[in-house]
C-alpha cells in the first residue's frame, strides 16, 4: 500500500485536472445589494467587467480561508469565517487541452459597506434588481440571483460550465430539490 501523492491516483492517464479558485458575492440584505468588483482596465481577464470577488486558492489554503483572504485583499473588508457560506461548486470545463477550474462559490452576508480599491479593481455595491444595466462577466446574470437569492442557507448547488464550438457558454446544473 503506497502513501503520499501516488496514493491519490494522479498522473495515471488522461484524467481531468483542475485549478482551484474561489468566488464571493457579498450581500447586503438591508441595501438589497451585492458587492461586485469592476476589473481594472489592465487586468488580464475581464478588464472593465463586473465580477464577484475572488481568485486562486494558494497552496496550503482551504477554500474558505482563501475566500476570506481574497475578499479582504480586494475590498478592504475583513469578515469572520462565519460570514461566508458555500453556495455552489462550479466545474468549469475548458476543453481537453487545458485544465479545468473548480470554482468554490460563496455568499457572504455583511453590514459593512465601505470598501477600498486594489490593483484588481474597484469594489462597488449594486442593487440586485439593476444588475442588467452593468457590463457583467457572462455567467453573472444567471449566477448571482441563483446563489444569492435562490439557494437556501445550508444548500450547495452543483454546476458545470463548458463552452461550445462557437465559444458560447453552456451552463448545466444537477437537479436538486431545496424543499
């Protein structure tokens, strides 16, 4: 019986590999708003577009700790771990030539509204009912209401993103009952 990384079955053929990332949507119930980051104009991906707060999970971090760290780095708001709840696991299939992305998606309830910009961009509060007026990353018009408003506390959605030959995003969700 082997121990260590070899015992995890890695490197044994054409298995799907992923890059772990976190995404956080801070929600202010009183303001009926969600905190989004408008990407800096020189950002490598999604420059100028609004997205949730997040980034890579660093070696040695778990998804919750990474969500807390990324949130504070990009907004200036320090939240306790208890403020975060996992709302969705999104497997992003980038095709056979690239590793995929496993996106741990959190909702964080907060009353703190004052933010600070970072090199990643400018965090701004926006009313949920007005998100259609913003230049959003392509999945957010569906994802934000799904995880913020429609996912009960304690429930986790299982979602797969993939791209068609034409580059169009395809969203598939495993059916669940949230009774």
